[in-house]
């Protein structure tokens, strides 16, 4: 693909995505990037929304497309963005999610302790920069937030970044939750820069409100859907159980060479090349093999996720009583003939948190025609008000019935 | 069409609309109903949103379609709705907007004093009931709110009625303001009845929030758009000026027989047959003829609306200073060589009001799984809160430049 | 609007249309152009497809949008198009339909003998060129086909022009006949120029086939729909009858000054300023007034079109027998008590013709990778074959029942 | 899920899919059915169309939805379909694709010789019928074509079946090839039954033509896209090579227990339970492991498919010269240092065939208003003509560069 100059990709969301620079084509062809094809964007959401099987690769191509639109919109308003900056910003957004491991967020901090996906993305980007002879310097500076034109970083990671504009749009498209649709097109056309900061023009106020409300809806209705939550907790439990068994001497035998290494690995130093060999397929294959494992807890969890016998989940505003959890543990313990301690894998509680908008933290700023700037929560007659700024905490209980 | 049993109509919004009863087909064929083809749903919104040229007829067919869906959804949940009630509710929604005069809301209370469109719809429905030998009795009872199953009336006129579900959906579709899209399909599937009242199930909470936010956006961004407002004020001024001139002895000569009668009429008694002869075409034709009227004020207004030289409009949170208005009046007065009093037609102020959600008044009720009922503004972590309940008042100034 | 540089218009079909040159904004603001708001794109198709009420103005804005896309696509492939040529081509397409009279094609050659809409568009464009001090010279040359870069004219009027790409897309959108959808986006991306002629790249073959089949479907299913045909024939008959009555001494009294002049006018010289005062509203108002005309034929026709008591229409492959027509004439003659001659207005036959693709005439050319050029009907395994090239003739009978 | 009565599933294509019978819910919950989540509907099409990652499960739910619509349409026209037949037809369509192995068609007849997916679907359905105590008898009879109401079988497998209506619609949706869109909604509304055969009403002619042309486009543009073809041939070669190596004594060690068994298995008797343990994940995991296999041919193929270094593919109307193939074999043989025989895995030719419409075989019949029946290729002025009935054969060459 290296010698091509231009490639047009069909996308059901935006119609066509145009890749218009040879370096972009080379990066996309790289095995590190191609790996994103094998990582679901929404982990197990497809167990509830069967259409939600799109990949990280597809999302990052989409975010790249919106980046192009955003840069064009800003240029047409007279903000200077050089060809090099444009290429840098496009590379940075293409690569922003490289650090996601299998099943994206679901296993973050489980498979690899103390590493979030942004750290890993950075490591991978540095590795690629070496391979490409330093051509990714500007992209790296923008990604890290070191580049002087701060607004370019904010387009990648900020309240109005093209990352979340794409994932909200794409996730609502593929789930079929049409209410999650945001007016990304209008917001992008209303983007502006003031004091080096990305913000939106006054007439975008209602679109921004709508964007925040759509995000709120997607969180509670999709991302934190109780069945999805239950499936993701099963996956976490599977990895935890496997690690425990390995520590007590079991050989992992997931059937995937690279996953076996990760499960046993203790080096603490992450090798980006190794990391980029791991994807959803290694995990699912392991889980399928472990369905017939002699450890009853592991087998039960693996069977559950493959055959969609998922944790039952209840969600409420207050903590669950310890008695309730104990009861569920006893029941499943008796049913499977496992120890009290082991039954903790199959019935437990936890909490989850989501904030609609936190003005101290998020800062979506509106530039008024008179040159003044206000936070979206401070405009006249704001929909997004103080009381929405505190995070909403909910409690869940998961148990195998 | 009378002998047909069934008709399928293409609709870009819902795909197909099926008319499945001979009486419905007869009503649709009636000249009173066909007149709705000649009334724009959104008056002059097309001056800003060129796609917004859809008609009252199209809207009422769409609302009829949603009524069918809503009734089916309720029936599938075990609520009894007889064939007669179904037909009644469908007729009532088909006819709910019959009382709209030319340019819908824009001229309400201007062409006809002291009559709103609901009153007139009722008069027309009663007239049709006579013609159809009493077959519209149930429809009439439902429309007036006299029918024992109160929820049927609420489907026609209430916070969750299919009227507003269709107009928000359809208006956002034809304007291209995609952010106005509501999840009508999901809300309808979540409708339920409790204590004879229409409400929604708990899992519709986020969809309802989204619905209210979309409505809010449509109000401020579309319905009260300053250019649209300016055009509608011009239309009002044209009728007021014409009436004044007629009182001072002018012959109306709009070129439309029926409009001339309305402009001169003083009887105070509305004849539904006469009313149903009047539509947008009479007005536009009159305005075109008056473009060359010797009265400068009338000619100026008529030329403005036809050639899109519209009032300039400013909107702000506080009242405009009287000096400002005076200045505009002087300028236009001098320009046209008209009296100070006449210049008041071409420069003036006013106020407009919209409420996002008023819990005392609107009452969208949520039925929880435990059988409790709460207003949408009272659920945990409500987006729709107290401070949104007071109407937002804004002030405008319109002037011909 | 004159001082603005840039305007974004919401369009339900393409999302947003950007007007990006002051001259374009001035042309759009001109009363001649604003008149297109008052001409239905699809005449009476809305009597069958209630959504099809979009206007000539909306269509010409849409075609302008596609022109921008097409020029960008060609530029990105290295074909030189200067800023002046770009502006010229955009103006030419904006104005290409200015010569349409009321109800577009329905009255072509009826209200004005011996003038088609292209001739009139040219007259109006020349008038505007005067007003704008010669700024439309390039646009005129492109429109007339005099400009050396022939492919620019072909983008406005040719087999792959943006005019038909927009009207097929827009008409299928507003009618809700989703099968009429064409892949305009893909075709535009595949446009190329060879020997100064517009053609498409090899990989567009299936899209072009699809385009021709969609056009075929739209013709037979929508444009030549028998009910639509019936309504348009009624309109023609109304004008013919009115002219006949005027010749025999009647005063037209349509209620529209400008229409009255047209109906009486015999000068034979078309004044573009006069022409641009006439639109759908004049006609509908006249028809409404004539519903109570003492001439029974005229009153019957006018009542029919307003209240949707349309001609019954039958279509078949062979001519209808003269006896059949005579029978219908007798029946309606007796019913209304009119002469045999007059009854010819209310029952008659005719023929209609449509061609799927005529390779001698249409010439959609495919540029192959090896540099050869073939007509779409000559590629291997062509769907569009010889036997589709002869026009299909069908016969209709219209009668008032 | 067993005790539920009704479940609503979000679908981006149709909005909502309603499962309305407990037996359907139980079947969907069965591990055999859940396995379809792990089989891509379009194998490797996502390497070209990144959105095309939807699953067999999603497709069969979609086809089920259309079956419901089709049955309702036929019932509303007076054709008797009992509740039992309705349930049977719905079960049959839900299960029609159960027999697909990993990567659907790509490996048909490769992994399992002499078994097509329909045979296997039948075996699985019979197994399920046992488990469900005979509740699937009607479904089985309909699926096999033994049921007296023949048209029910034709809805599952025939020219107008809901299977292809869903897959064309869904595949064009997820690939973003919007031109593949068919008017499934209209075709379904036009379905009818005559002499126990499924056919369409006369007014569906243009929709059927469009449907066949869309299918033609999808074949040549998507299903037989040269890059997709290349990837699928690589997969076939991988399995063939693996089997060859196993025969010569290698242990498969795919890392998947079930795949290892299939690769070694020679029993010739298919166990449906075993079969339903195998899916895409087993294959991809195996391929990932084999990327570092010591056999150069296998490693090269596996690396190619994972890292998207795919076969180069050329397609033409005539056979490729043997010299050309030899050259490619020599080049890759030298490059990898492998034998001439082994190089045949990495460069080879073949042919592919597609027919637009074969009237002898396909028989889409049109029921005219006068009661006559014609094949779509025999109606007046047919688009779908004789010359399209012979299959189009094309030749391809695949080689590793």
C-alpha cells in the first residue's frame, strides 16, 4: 500500500473516509494498527445490542475523519494550521487508542496492572516513531500536550475532542440507540479557538447541551447497562481466577502463546511489540478452552460468557446488604460444591459512577459574540446545572444464579 | 376513494403509512381535509430552512401513524382498546389540526380574533360528524376529553401525545436539524396506563429527558429563530395594516374572494365551510398583489416577505430601550416618507417565552416497577429540574432597515 | 446579505450546504432567485406522495452543493479548474432552472408557447449579468456550452450532470421512494475527464447501472404515476380552457394581476422581469377563484384539482379505442349538461414515452484503466443493453368520472 | 430467559426486533444459537469494508424480523396462516444458517468435505427438535419443503425469501455501500400467493428489477471484491496446508481443542454438538499461533492474513497464461526458499461465476391484475433479459508478492 497516495474507505456512518497522505497509509498498514481490527470497540455490549461489534480500528478511522473536518473548519475561519500540523494531528488521532488491550476498557488495569491505555499508546507511538525515522515527532508532541498550539491536543483529548464525537456517534449508530445521536457535524462547524483554547461559538449552545444529554443517555442506557456490566465483570473474574490458579502452580494453557506469556509475565516492563500481538481472539479462544477446565469456578465463568449465561445484576442507589451477598454465595457454593472463598468469584457487589458534566473538570467553553467566554453550565437558563456536576454513584450486585 | 378498504402512503419519515378503514379514507378525501395540503406546517420557517415546506396534511397523517403504533403498543401490554375506540382515536388525531388557518400558528388570533385552532377544529369536526351521520361521536368525545378512557385523549393532547411526537420528528426531519430527533419509537414502546392516565415505564426516563431537551433545542433554534420570527411578524403586520386600511375605506382586493370576505367580515360567527376555503395561497396571492399597493407601509411589508427583505431582528434577555425603537422608526419613516404612526408598523419590540418543562403543568409521569409514580422532574438525579420550570422570557426588536 | 462572506444552510438531504462567495450570496438574494421558493419541484406529485412539496430553490441549492463536490473531486485528481471557472460553474448551476414557470414541467409549452425552460433561463441569466455588471460572463459561457473546458458544461447538462443527480436524490428523498436512491457520492468521486469530456472511471460501472435503473424506476413509479399524470393534465386543461374563454371575450379574473396579463398576453416577446413575477401561487389562487366560475367545464376542472377529485387514468401498451373515449365524453357531457365539444376537455387520450437509456444520444462513457473508452451499454456483460435503447411508449386515457 | 414472554432488541437496520414467543426466546438462548455471535456474516469483507463485522446471529435475527413482516402482509391480504405455522416459519428462519462453519461461505467444503451448510443446519435443527420435545416439527417440515403450504418454504429459501432480503439490506448497511439498498419494505408489502406459490403483485415490477440490480452490484462490488477474494483464498490455503502437514505427521496445535479435532478428524460422521463448538475465534487463534510456525508456507499465509499482507489479485475475462502463474511461483519460491510444489500455495489461478438472473432457475413471478402470471424476465420492456441469464465467468490470479 506504501506507494499509494490516496485511498477511499466506505464507512456506514460518514459515507466515505479519505486517507490522503502516504505516511498515513503506511501507518494504517502497520501490523500494530491492523491489530485494532481484532479488538471490539464496545467489549461485550453486543450481548445486548447485537449490532455493536464494530472495532477499535473502525473508531479510530472515524475519529481521523472528524479530525480532518475539524481542521478544515478552523482553517476556513482563519486559524493557521500548517500542513505538518495537520498531518501530525491526524496521525495522533489515528494512534490515540493503540494502547487498548483486548476488550478495550473491560480489562484495563486487570491484565496489566498500573498501565492505562494512554500510557501504552504513547509507548507504541514512540516505537513507531523510531521505525518511521522520526516522522511522528509532531504527532507525539500534540498527543502529549507539549505542542504550542494547545488546541490541537484538545481536539484529541478534551471535552470537545473528535474521539468522543466519533465514539458517541458510532456507538449509537451500531447499537441502534438512535437517541444517542449527536450533532457532530454542527458542533464541528461551530468550533473556534480563543486564547489558544478550543471552544465553540455561541450558537452551538443547544447542540452542546444535546451532546451532553446524549452522552448521559449512552452511559446509563448502554455503557453501564446491567447485562453488559455483568458480562464485563465475568471477564475480569476469569482473568483474576486464572492468575490465581497460575500462582498456585497451574499452567495457563489458554491455547494462545502470547496470552500465556501475559498471564505468567511478571517482568513489569511492557514490550510494545509483545503487547501488539494480543487481542480479543486470544482471550475468547482461552475462555473456550477453559470451559472444560477442572477448576469449577473458572469453567463456570467461561461457560457463562460463551453461552450467555451471564451474572444476574441488580443496580440501586444504596449499598446492598452483606446478608444478600452471603446468601447468593451460599447458594452458588452449594450448587457447584465449591469453597466459601471460591464462591466470592460468583457473587459480589461493587459501585459505579458517572457524571453528566463537571464544570470544574470538563470546561466546555462558549465564546460569545461580544468576546466573553462562559462555561456551558454558566450560560443563561443553563440546562447543565450545578446539581449535575456531582458524580452519580450507583451500587450493583452480580451473582451467578 | 370511498369504496377502497386500504391505502398505503409513502412517507419519507416513517416509510409507509397505512390507512386501513373506509371511514378514514372518506374523511381524508373530504375537501376540508384536503385543504390541509395548502397550509404549511411551519409557516415561514422555510425562509431559513428551505426543506421545511411540509404541510399540515402530512403532519396529521404522521400523527395518525404514531397513534396506530401507540394503540398497538398499549394493546400488546393488555390494555383493552376496542375497535370503535381505535377508530375514534385515529379520527380524532387525523382531525386535530383542522382548525389551523393560513400559516398555522403565525396568524392565530390575528385573522380571527378570539378563536384558537382547537376551538375551530372542534366546530369542523362537529360539522363533519353531521355529514357522516354521527360516525364521529367517539372521536369527538375523545377529542373533547369527555371519553371515560382518559388516556385516549392524552394521546391526542397531553405531554406524551402523538401530535408533538410527530411534529418534533417531522420538523427536525424536514429542516435538517438532526439534533431535534427524538426516540419516538422507543417512547411509544414504553407507554403505559396507570389509574387511567397515560405514562411511561421507568426505562424510558433517559428517552424522555432527551425528548424534552430536543424540544427545547427546536424551540430556540428553529421555532423562535430570529429570522423566522421576523417573517412571521411581517405577516401579522400585513394583516393588521390591511384591516386598518379597510376600516378607513379601502377595498381589500387581495385577489382571493374568500380572503376578501374574511378581511371585511365582522359577523363574529365562524362558518366552518367558509373557513375551510381559506389557505396559504389566498394570503400569498394577496401579498403579491399588494406589493404594488399605493400604501407604502403595506407595499413595503409585502415586498419584504416575497423578496426576502425581512425585518432585522435582535433578541436579548432585557427589554430594549425606547430610544432605540424610536431611532429605527425615524430612519425608516424618513426613508419611506411616512408618518410617525405608520412607522410603528416597521419597527417595534415585543417579548417571547418558552418553557423547557413545567412540572406543575405538564406532568410527564414515570411508572416505576414497584408501582410508584413520579414526575420526570422528581426522579433521582433529574436532569429536568426545578429551575427549568419557570418560563424563559426574551425580548426582541424587529425593524425594517 | 450582501456583505456576508459565507452562509451555511441546513439541508435534510446533504446535511449542510455552504455558500462561500459574496457574489453567490447576492444572486441567491435576488428576487428572481427567491421566486423559486414558490415553485414546486414536482408539480402535483404531492397529491400521491405527500412529502414531495420541495421547491425549485431547494433543488438548485442541492445541485450547487453537488457541483462543489464534483469540482473538488476533479481538482484532487489533478484537473485544473481555476477559481473563476469554479465560481462560473457554481453560478451556472444555481441558475439553471430559473426559466421554470409555475408547476415546472407541467405547464411547459402551455402557458408560454414555443419557449422551453432552458431558453428562458438563458434570458434571465443575461438580464442578471447586466445587473451584476458582467460578473456572470463565465457562467453564461459554461451554461451555453461555449466555454472551452467542455466538461464544465457537461456537469450542468449532460448524462452525468449534477442537475439530475440532485433531482433523483432529492425527489426520492422527499417522496419516500427509497428505491430511487442513487449513489451520487460514489459517482462523483469516480468522475474524470478525458479528451475534455466528462466520464467515469471503470469501477463506477455498477453504480452507473444502478443510477440508470433508479431513474427508470422513478420515471414509471413517480414522474409518470397515473394519478400525478391525471392532475397535471387537469392543470393543462384549465389553462387551455381559460385561454379559450378569454378569446371568446371572458375577462380572466384569476385574482392575480400577473397571471391575468400572461393569460391575455399576445406580444410574443418574453420580458424576464414579468416572467419572474409568476409562480405557483398565482395559479392556485386563480383555480380557487374559478371553482365557482359559471363555465361548467372550468369550474369542474378547478374543483377537481383543489379537492382532489382527479381524472381517472388508465395506462396500457396499446391505443384506446375511440368508442371508449366517446362513451366517457357522453357520460360526463350528460352529467354536467355540456356540449360534445366541451366534453373533450374532460375525457381524452394521449401517449407518453420514456427511455431507459439511449446510447446514441446519452453517451455515458467509461474510462478504463488501459485508457480505452466504452459506452456503458457496450461494456462486458452490460445490463443496459440495446433493447432498452428504444423509447417505451404507453397510452393513457383520462376522464372525469 | 426462559420465563420471559417478550423481548425487544435494538437493531440499527430495522429499529427494533420483537421476539414474541417463549419458545423463540429459548431457542435464541441455546448455546447452538449463541455460537452464531462468533461467526462473521461476511468472512473477511471487513478487510475492505471495515464496518462489515456483523454476525450470523444478527443476520438471522434480521431475517426473522422480515419473516414476521411478510407473514403479517400475507395475512392482511386474506391468506390463512395459523399461529402454529407462523411460529414454525419463524423458527425455521431463525435456524436457517445454523450450519455455517467459521467464516461462513469462505470455508464451506474445505473444513468439512461434502457437507454444505444447509445439510448441517438440518442436522442441528433435528437435534434441537429432540431437545425441545418435538416442538420444532412444523419448522422442520417448512425448512425441508415438506409442508403443504409451499409458499412458507419459499419465504425461507426461494427467489423472494427473507434470507436474501435481509442479507442484501444488512450487508449494504454495514459495508456502507448504500447503492446495495433494496426496497425490502415495499417488496414485502407486495408479496402475494397464487397456486400455493409466493409471488409479487404487478406494481412491484420496478422494485424487483431494482432488487436484482442491487444484488448484481453487491456481488461484483463487494462479495467478489478482489481483495476480499484474496483473503478468503488465503484462509482456504491455510486449512489445506495444515491438513497436508498433519497428514505428513505434524501435530496441529492450533491452540483450540475443537479445531485440532476437526483438522485431524476422519470419521466422516458429523456430530452437531461438536460442530457447534467451532467458530471464527478458533481459526483466528490458530492462525495467530501458526504465524511463527516453522513451515514457511503456513507461516507466510498466516502472517499475511493477520497483518493484511494479502494475495495480490487480478481479475479478467479470459484465462491467465500458465507462464504468468509460473513466473509468480518462481519469484515467491526463490524469495522464501521453498520448493516448486510448495510455491503453488502462494500463486495460482481460478475462476468465479455470478449470474444476474436465471429465469429457468430463479423464477421470480409477477401476478398481474388480470390473473396472469409472468416471469420478471418476460414482462413488457424487461430490464432483466435473456442475455443476463447466462452466468458470467471471470478468471482470477492470486499471488503473494
